[in-house]
C-alpha cells in the first residue's frame, strides 16, 4: 500500500472535549493522502477520550490510529511516541486543544507534495485571544513562500518561528533518526528535531494559515503530570513560576545544543530568544498588572540568563514605563506596516 503523504499527529492528555473539536476541524477532501495518529497519554479521562475517537471513526472517512500509553510519558516522550507511530511521509502535529483552519489542509497537502523532498516545512497560523474568535493575530513570517537550503543558518532562522506546535511539519523518517531522552521535561523535543533535520535537509515556508489556537476560557495546562516534568508540578497555567521554569529549560536546551554541535548554534539561539522575550514579559504584565510583581518576574528572567541583549532590556523598560497596552499597540502597528510578525 502506498505511503500516506502526511500523518496528522495529535498527542493528547485529559481533553476529550477539545480533542473532539480538533478532530472535527479536519476537513481535508484528499482522504487518501493522510491518516490521523492519536497518542493518548494515560490520562484520568482516557475512557472518555477513547469514546470520542471511536465515535469519530464511525462518522468520518479518515484512517485513524489510536494508541493509549500504559503510563503518562510526559510531553516530550509522547511527541517521540507519535513520531514512531506515524506512517505518513511527514508528521503534521496538532495540539489537542487547537484546530485546523477551515479549508487549509487540502492546500497544505498540495504544498507539501510540491516540497516532499524537504525535511521540514514552516507553516503560518492564527492565534485567537478570546473564545468567541473575534480578536486574532495571523503569524506570517515572510512576504512570500520560499525555500531554504540545508544548513546551520536555516536551522537558526526557523527555530523561533516554530515553537507553536500545531502545524509543525517534519519528515517522519528523518525525525526518527534523532531519538534522545536528555531533553525530556523541557517541552522542547520537537525543536531539537527541527535543528537536526534543518541542518541536513532543505526546508520550505508557506503563507497558508494551517492551524489556529482558540482559548476556551478554562484552558488548563497539564505540564508537570508526566515523566521528567517535576519542574512543572501542579501546573495549571503557563505563567509565573512555570514560565520561569520553561525559560530556564530553554537556556539548558541551548547549552545542550552548544555542547553537541560546537559551532555557536546554542549561543546564537540564546541571543535570538533574548531578542524575542517581549511576549513573555507582556503576558506576565497582562496577567498581573502590578509593576512590583513585574519587576520580580523580570529579575528572575535575568537570573536564569535569558536577558542578554539590548532589545530585551528595551522591552523591559518600555513595558515598565509605558505599560502593556501602549507597547502592544506599537507592536500591532509595526506588524501592520511590515505585513508580517516583527522580530520581537
């Protein structure tokens, strides 16, 4: 039997309602080009998740492969499990609480077909700031579609544009070559795969909005419930201490990469993330408008080693002096003028 072009890979934990919404958003008409791989991570709502999948299989034409882990593997191991279980030429990842953009998958499948010799494909996506889907930002990274040669520079170029999981697209056979557990608990395993694959194989970018993130109003993060995620214990929101833990893992990740590649990649990525720390700072200030709390939070960012650049310091003082509403307006204005996401 001919290999599917893509496997839509959905790692899931304790979100049967959101998973159903995600599955219902898959509207590709090219049924023979894809299958769906669901890796359920031994959650308390496993039975409900199983029921959602079984009902979906009865009413939809797609080939669905459903797996239940015997224990909670944690985020990173479950990403690895999904890669191993995929049968398509490419893994296209979706978070269980996100959705595919209406009408996007057929166009995306054609784009992938035209770039099937690539190792990695960067998509565009939409981020909604409320559950009514009335306010959003579209994340475009370049004015036109483009291709990238294999190499260190491409890996660095695409890294910070690829953190959002939904729509993350990587060649399955290449990803399987880089199985490590040293980064388990970091929530960054797919980013390690990106670095390895982009260094060795060409990549491509599309302006197709493939995925969208839609908050439900009661979103809960489950980081901290699985193997190796002790730093996120009892994490229901990715804010405060959990944000500091996550940023700290980024620094550890970059140090690991620097030790492995020995070519300045980790150091350059660290400076790049420092230059893009604005959303993290702004989110903290939106969550808690206290300037005193904001100062404490940013002091901890200094301590973990992420505030390295002049840009990062400008963000800090700008938010502290002018406030998040004004700074967000400046960012939106720059984005409107540029026609793409600014490098913040």
